[in-house]
C-alpha cells in the first residue's frame, strides 16, 4: 500500500467513526423526554386572594339584584309619603275653601240674593257712583267665581292624589314581594359559597401565620387596612342616598349572612354601645387616628375598652336597630377623627 493510500484509508475510518458517534448521540437525544422549564412558584397568598375575589363576584350579582329591587321599593315608598302629605294639604285647603264658600252663600241667602244686589246698584245717586257700584258687584262676582273654581280644582287634585295613592300602595306591595324574593336569592348565594369562602379564609390564616407568627390572620389591603367582613359578602356605593326621616346614608352596607365574622380594620381600641338606629354597634378608634363604626351587629365578640389588633374578631353581622326585619348586613362608616367619608373606595382598597 502506498503512503497516500494509507492516509486515505485512515481518514475514511475516522470519518466512519465520527458518523457512528453522531448517530448514537442523535438516537440518545431522541430517547430522552423533553422537560419544560419549571415556572417560578406563584405566590400562594396572592392566589388565595384571587380566589376570594372570584367568590365575591359570584355573590355580588345576587346582591346587585336585591339592591335594584330595594331601591325601587324605597322610591315607591317615597312617592307614597309625598302623595300622602300632598293629600293632607289639599284636604285642608278644600275644607277652608268650602267653609268660605258656605259663609258667602249664607250671606247671599240672608241678604236677599240678586234682589239686594239690584237695589244696591240702582240706589246710586250719580253716574260715577253707579259705575263704582257696578265695579264693586263685578269684583264680588269674580271673587265668588274664583272661590267656586278653587273648590272644584282642589277637589279634583285631591281625588287624583287619592287614586295615585291607591295605585302606589299596589305597586309597593309588588315591590316588597320582589325585594323579599331577591333577599332570599342573595342569602342563598351567600350560603352556597360559605364553605368555599371559609376554606380559603382558613388557608389565608395559615399562610399569614407561617409568614408572620403572632400577627393578623388576614392580609391588609393596599391601603394597609383589613376588610371588616370576613365571609361571603357584597356591597355597593350608597353614600349620600336618601334614608327615612330625611336622612342621607353616611356609610356602606355590606350584605352578608347572619353570624358572618366582623373584624377590626386596624389596631386600636373599641367602644361597644347600643343605639336605636344602629342597634348593637362598635366604634373602633384606630391608632392611625381614624374611627370605624360597625352597626346592626348580631353579637359582640369584644368588651368595651378592649384593645384589638387588625383582623381580630370583634362582632358578627346581624340586623339589629332600625334594620330589624330586613336583610342582615354591616353598616360601616369610617373617617379621620369621626369626620365621616365615603367608605366605598377605601373598602375596595382593603381587598
């Protein structure tokens, strides 16, 4: 074999070995399963809070339906109240006008009616006096005509108001039935989500205990405060809406089932009290200088003067005070040093 032939043979053998090795590597590569990169573990607390948000959305729809029915009922009740007040005024005006008309008719009868009027006119001694007496008689006639018209118009208005009042009573009964039905649907929605809600809250408490032993069981919202109701609930912005007695609403009603836990929004001291409007109530004076008012509670879970931590149980949702007979909810107010502000945007920031 020549030298060239020798080197050619060696090169061919090396190439064959490389091809074989490459093939083996390719086969091995095909036999190993593809492993996707492991994503970073999602934050457990954020995931749990997202679950709460989803649960709230599911019950909010039922609460919104109740709120629309209740608003319609309150509007009907307001119209009934206005119509009833108008009827009283019209009835009083009618009584006064009829009394005046009665006295005028009696005076005309006793004075001889038209005969006396003719004698009065014809008794004028001069032309100017005749004109003056005619003007006077015309004035009296116009006054009598206006008085008669006033009586007729007042009677017509009173009759119309009575018809409107009766119609409104029928509508009120229908609205009340609808509101009651929506209340039942809302309570059912809360009950259906209670077990899921309690499970997620328990998981949150466990995670909070792991992260911050001895701290709050509930995570504060972006504004540093804890949402006051810990359970299935729903609420809307009702700040400034009309209420009985000419009042306006100075808080937010958080709808929830009876017995749902109410917790402190921040660290502070509680004042436990009772009043006719709010029923069983608690005022929390926070270390941040703000006050938080919890009304219509079913039960107290703290005593007067107790110092509490954010997220600590202080009471349960009910319907005491002027909410008796209606759906259970927490009436919640808040503001710096008792100067109340609309709680709605702050509540949104606690979630």
